[in-house]
C-alpha cells in the first residue's frame, strides 16, 4: 500500500494570526501543498502568504466544515493526481489553513469518511492558533473558538506580548482545563519551528466529541456528525460579503469610510480584511480588523498581481444572512459619493 500523505489542519478564529504563523513556517519549508479556505468570495490571504515554490489552492465562498466541505474532497483528489502526474512539485505534506469559523472536526471528517481519500491521506495534526489578546471573552462569545480549542493537538498562543502576563497565565490555565492533552506554545517566547508540521498525534474521534465545560457546568456530548451542506449553511451565524471597487481614494477619505463601516455594523462586526487602493501609494493598503480591536493598516510595497481594484471582505455575526451584503451595499454608495466629490 502506498504511504499516505500527511495532512496538517491549521485553524484558529478570525484574526488570530494563522497566516502570519504560516509565513514563518513557509520560509523553512517548500515541500508542502497549501489549501487556503476563506469565508468571503474574494480571497485575500493567498496574497499575504509567502508561497514561492509552493502549490496553493484557494477555496473561497464558505467554510470547509460545512458549506463547501465537498470542495475539500475535490481539491485533495486534484492535488494527489497532479502530484502523481508530475504537474506540480512533489509535496510531502498538505497544510489546510481553514477559515476562522471552521470546526476542525468537520474539516477532518472527509479524510476519515471518504474511502478514496482515506487510502491516500491521513490527518497528522490539528494546530489551533488562539488569540491571547481576545482571551476568555472570545471563548465565551464565539462557540467556534471552543470547537477549535477542543479539536486541537497543539494550541499556539498568539499576541501574548500584547497582553498582561496575568491574563496570559489565566488563559493558559483555562485552555488546559478545556483540552488538557493539547501541547501549548507561546509564539512570542516559544515559537515552534516548521518541524512541528512533521509531528503525528493520535487521532481522536472527529465525528462526535465531548466538549469540556467553559465554566463550572458540565456540557452534554454534542454530535458533530456530518449532515448535508444545505442543512449546515448557517451553522455559525457568521456571514460574509465581499466588495470589489475599481477606484482609489485619498487616505483620509478611506479612514472616514472605514469608521462609517464600523458604525454601521456595530457589535455584529467580527472581521474585516482587504486591500485598498490609496491615492499616492504604489501598492495597496492592507486592512486587518478584528471585532472592536483597533484596525491594523499596513501599506504594501506593491500589488500582488496586475489586479489593482480595491477589495474588502466583511464578516459579521447576525441573525440575518444578508446583513453584511446590505452593509457593504450602503458602504459602496458612500465610496461612490466620496469618489465623486470634488477635491478640497
């Protein structure tokens, strides 16, 4: 029997720092095939990942654990055949960077339930990035964070240097209570090198799981068995919308527009990321924004390709699936007004 190809699942909630971590590992490793999953229809993360010499597949428009789960199976099949036929570099490992909303149980399930995939791929590890700055509040507010912690073989604590030491220690204790078997690393002081991608961990059940309690109460076992995607499409109550706008603005106008978007969305805002065309800059302005944290704006030296349109993805938690679509429609109207207004 041909040796199976190991698969590493890299997960973590929206804005936790998965891509930043992955970039450091890709500086050391070029023998991987990378699958990037994004909730939005417009991919951003593949432009932020240093992937020279690495085969990259983008799965956009939904979450791998539910909405587009079938796309993962197809992508893995295509990667295997392309590798076998010599059409892409002969990778030794597949790394799946999930969307920030993904449940690792649902992502791994096709590897265990599809007979064709099961013969050729094996889940080697689930690595979860935990945003230390968001801390216990994120665990309480976002059930996806709890799923990602519980499903982890390794917990990677990001942004600890931006957090009070006592809060970091309290979070580490809480994480141990939620998943005592998971190894923990602080990425600021104990960064694991890319050899972590080669470590294999014993597989626990990825179809049903017992969730450790968040507080003192014991939670009942919750079934995570696969069901058809149409029944799981709104499992998260996280919905995304994307906007492509073929214009640029002066930076003060972009700042005002982003403040307006935040005001429109209020507490429903979970994640914003995008590349904005700013008048006077050679490259785009990278926008990274997590909930009510301060937006991170980073000017880029150049555009990743010939496409210089402004583009932005909005992810919100709301009872109405079209909420982010409505907000971006209002925001686009504002952008058009700002673009048409005469310069002062």
